[in-house]
């Protein structure tokens, strides 16, 4: 089976990886948008959890990761609900980790354990301890395959960063003693700048914030009215939208109709209709300096300044003035 990825190019997979990719839990991710409700207000914001999961697997492979870590990377987001992190806004979950809380049950009740068993893997040992997969996951502010892929992928699609710059960055990406690092300080500065285009400029874009808040409010009402239930979130985005549209509830329909591509909003800290704060996400890559690994912020005032600005913006949040939503 050949996969052509927009970021990493063509890669061949077979055996357990091919079967997992073709499984229902993975195929479902084609209908889960990574940006939540953002695709409803901007059709260009359409990266899926499937795109990202494949990308993480391929990046781990290219970085020399084992087949086991590739499997963990491929499946790391398989429990994401419809509209991704919107579920966290529905339940006011500030840690934004609902998909992690249900990961064990989603995997255990799927066909994934049987596929892994066929290839002599035990799913609990492989999937329920992320600490063993240091390429896949690292605590912030370090680099890891998950963090690198969603940044590059989203910003390639939405932010206009060219493939040439992405490939230059990837060429300097290394892994040593459980740490992902960069050989060049300029590459580190480039990635920090790109990462904040993602988690500040995109995540906190007033239109994005509006879409996710409006959909969360709609879904919360639909849950209260028993139009949907929590199990429906284990379907795809389009399925849940169809349920809302077909509901015999005018209030739900009216709220859903306010989420569209002609919505007009702006950031306004004085006259605002909603205020949103995401969890603070900072990045400070390790860089090889002589024979030692050092934080980019130690070597670069630019990185230090970008981190401080991102921290202040995250703590402040974004204030959104809704100019027109009908």
C-alpha cells in the first residue's frame, strides 16, 4: 500500500500498519476535522485527524522509529470525538483531554486489539503507555512527532508556509537519547515562529474561536434536549450535523444556522460577545550547540521574546465581537 502525504511525500506501508489504516476506527478519522468547527466557517480549514495521524506515523518512520512506535503514532488520535476539541468546550474541560480520557475504552471496544493480536502485539502494552514512545510524545516545550506534524500540516494548509521551508526544517531534525532536537538555531527560530502561527494566530483567530464556541453551545443544547447523546460523538462530524439539522427543535436549528462562511467577527477587548482562553502552549526546541543540547531560548533572544509574547497572549485570551452571524 502506497501513501502519498502532502508533507513527507510517498511512503509504502504493509502488514499491520496497512490493516490498521483500513480499519473502521482509522477510516472514521477522515470525517473528523482537526480544527473542530472551523471548517464550517472557512472551507480551507479542513485538515482531518486522519491526515494528521498518517503524518505522525510517517514522520516517526522517517526519524527511525520502530514499527511499534509507528503503530502508536498512527493510533494516538483514534479516540478523538466528532469536531475534535469542541467536546472539551461542551463540557468545559480546561485540560482539553477528553479524547485521552476515553482512549482505553474506544480502543478496547474496537477491532484494533484483534488486528494487533494477529501480528503478535498486545494492545495494552503497545498503546496505553505513551512514556515509552519518546518520538511520538514529549511534554511541552519539547519537540515531538505529534507537535511537529500538526504544526507543519496546519500551517502548510492554512498559513502558507512553503514545502521548501518545511523540508529544510525536516532535514535538520534529529533524534538522540530520547530527545528530538535541531542542528541549527535558525531552524529552531523558524519552527517557534511557525508554531505560534498555529497555536496563537490560528487557534485564537476570532473566527475560529467563534465557530467552536457557537457549535459547543449548539451541541450542549442538543444534549440537554436529548436530540443527541454522548455516544453520537463517536461518529463523524457530518453525522452529528445531520442529526442537528433533522431535529424537531427550532432553537437548535437556529443556532446551527449561525455557523457559516459569511459570519463576520473581529477581536475587540472593549465591545465583545465572548471571551476564550485556550490552555497555554509554549515551544522551546532543543538545539545542538557544540557538543551539548541547549534550549533555543538560551541561545536566541528572538525565541525568548516570541515565547513571552505567546504566553501573554495565551493568558489574556481572545475577545470576540460578533458583527454579523445571520
